[in-house]
C-alpha cells in the first residue's frame, strides 16, 4: 500500500493491491484473483471523503478447487 498526501490541497491518494477469494455455495464454485485499487481522499471539510475510486482486475483464476468446500 502506498499513500501520498498533499497537505495544502487537503488530499491523499491511496494505491494498493487487494487479493480476493469469492465463493458461491449455491453454484459450488470459487474463484480468486487480485485487483489494483486507487482512492483519492479529500479532507477539505475535516472528515475523510472518497472523491474518486478506481479498480482493475490484474489476476483471475480458480481457487484451490473449482468445487466449493464448506
């Protein structure tokens, strides 16, 4: 995770990679992958507010098994 802040602009930019696993018991399927996540956070009114958000899948595939194990 990287965070860069501009104190004068009262703005911070956060960039990170998020690994995920998604499961559907009904379909007995699981998948996994990774995304990049970017957030622009304003502190102009004293509270953090996300003013811009973007993400992109950078890796995707089946989890350890295609069958969902409870």
